[in-house]
């Protein structure tokens, strides 16, 4: 069996895991959670931009 090599396969896997988690959380979490999640995401993005 051949293994299909994709460029950025690890990044694609992380993206799929993240999207799946977000979809599952969207079904069970209240709206206030999303304000918190957006704040955390913005802080993480800012830190990532400052690092590079």
C-alpha cells in the first residue's frame, strides 16, 4: 500500500482536528464560550506574530 505524501500533511491534520473540535464544541457550548474562545485565539495569533 502506497502512502500518499501531501505537502504540509501535518498542518492539514492539525487543521482537521481543530475544525472537528470546533464543530463538536459548537453543538454543546453556550454563546459566552465563543467570546472567550475568540479572545484566546486573538491572543495566540498575536503571540505567534510577535514570535516571527
